[in-house]
C-alpha cells in the first residue's frame, strides 16, 4: 500500500454500519437519519425560499480567485459587520469548499511547536484532523462531572503558560449544543487574545442558538491584532450543505497564507457555488433566515428534549445546535441501541465518536451517551420518530 491508511471520520463509521445492516444509505427516503449532521434543505416555516436556480455567465466559469470571489468575501464581511459590528473587510475572509477544509488548512499550517488544546467532548473530525496531522494536543475537561460545560478556569489551565497555544472549539458545540455566549464569550475572546495564544472558533451552528445567533466576532475589536480564526459555513445556517462553501475570518496576514495555499493546493472554490451563497447572504434575506432557523430549531430542540427526557434519557444539551446529547436510560450502550434502531432504519451517533480520546468499549465514559440529530427532521415526523425511540428502549 503506497498510501498511509486511515479509517473514515466517525460519523461515516456509523453510516457504513447502518448501510451493512439495512442495505440503505442513511438519509435516503424511508430512513431516520438521526446520526447525521445536515439541516433541512427546504424552506422552513416562515423562512425565506431557497433558490432552485442560479444564473451565470462565461466569466463565472473562469478560475475563481484563490481566497474567494470578491463578491462573496464582500457579502461575508458585510454580513458580519451588520450583525456583529465585526469591523472587517473582504481581505479578512478566505473561502473554502466547506467548513472542514477551512479547519484543516488552519491546523495544517500551524507552527510545528504550537500546542493545541481542545475540549474532551467535541466535533468528531477534530480528532481525525489532529491525528492525521500528528499535532500535539491536550484536553480540556468536558464530561459528565462538569455536565460538558468547561469553566473559564478550565480554559485558563489548559491554555497555561505555553509559548504558543491554540484553542480549537466549536461554538455552539457539536455534539453537546452548549453555547458560549455574551459576557462568557467576551471573556473567552480575551483569554485567547493574549500574547502566544490563538483560537480556532468554529461557528458552523451560529444560526442555531437560542435566544439569538452569536459570534466571537462581536467581541473582537481588531482582528488583525489577534491570532483568532472564526470558521463558518453555508452548510447549516444557510441550509445548503451541497454547495460546499465555508470560510475563515482572520487577520489579513493569515488570509494571505490561505491564498498562497489555495494557489498550489486548492485552486479556489466553485464560482457557481459562490454565486449561490452570495445571493443567500443578501442582508435582509440573511436576517430572515437567522430568525426562521432559530425559531424552527428551538421548537424542535424543546419538543425532542421533552420526549427524550420522558423516555428516561439524562440530557445535557445546551441551547444551541441541532443535536440532543444525553445518556441512555439503564445499562444500554449506544452501540447496542443502534443495533436495535437499525431494524427500524434509524440510527444515532454513539457518544465515543465524540470523545477526543476515543475510549471505546462498554467501560468508556461515553459508551452510554448518544448524539441525536434533529437537523434533518421535518416537524411532521415527530410522532413516528418518538415511537421508534420508545420501541427500542
Ligand atoms: C462543528 C462543525 N464544524 C464544521 C462543520 C462543517 O461542515 P462542512 O465541512 O460540511 O461545511 C460541521 C458540520 O457537521 C460541524 O458540525
């Protein structure tokens, strides 16, 4: 084998197991894709329509600009300035083919001696990216003991006095939905603005946050004076995972590095996709979408929260994201639960796949934890979904 070999990211592990057990791909009609992290790609109740066509010219079929087309970078800067008073312009933005490529590029080009700190319970691919890049990383406690809510002191201890350290954090967190907001987020931004400190703040679920969307950019006075990278994507908030458009907002000197990388390693991002996302970001439309996403998914979070609690789950879910995070009732493990769910064409993401130490087996700390996704579920499927959960417990 000429290539180094490695397994797929954890969510795919579950999707393959599901496919083996059911002969279908999770997400196809007739399946209940509770393991998957995609949102509805249809118009939400009270929300703006999602365009079904885009118009482009011969010019749009030329190579894209390495860091993203100026129209999209401008639309993103205008968006963050409007909603968070970010004080940025188009040169603070780099466009990638989704959120993950932006995360990957940031971590790939870190200085070799920069230490990474990451919460113990986090977004599955962080583990794969850090392992594949052979980065040295240490964990911030996020477990049953602190209800998956690390404190300011926990961050401070982890950041410590290393000469160069980067915090990697999803906010709201996938899988827990715990959101760091307001003054707490302001203090976190201050903590990572000190000399020698950096942060990658992954805001893929920015719109999915009660009582309102939130961004670290609200608390950054001069991004050029920081080593903070705010990552986002059209994937969740704008409801177009298939467009494959994500971005990193950072100091201009960092965006230049992404430009240089794109010039040899990426070649830019599909101009057709960028046209679509530019249209979706038109400010009044974005305002409308933010409210519709927040409102629909907050209702769904509440409904499923009540139902799961009634079924005996011990939930630790925060106010953000589109997942419930909790412990199964009794002694059942998440893997055993999935085997039962597969018989109903349903499946959840087992907790150990969100453990940044990947402690597997029934004795692992997250073996009885599940991430239940209500992202892809329309409101009408609620009763049928709860009936399956009930039957499998
Ligand atoms: C925390 C988090 N960050 C980033 C992403 C980026 O997604 P994509 O690469 O599909 O745009 C996701 C999607 O699941 C996510 O959950």
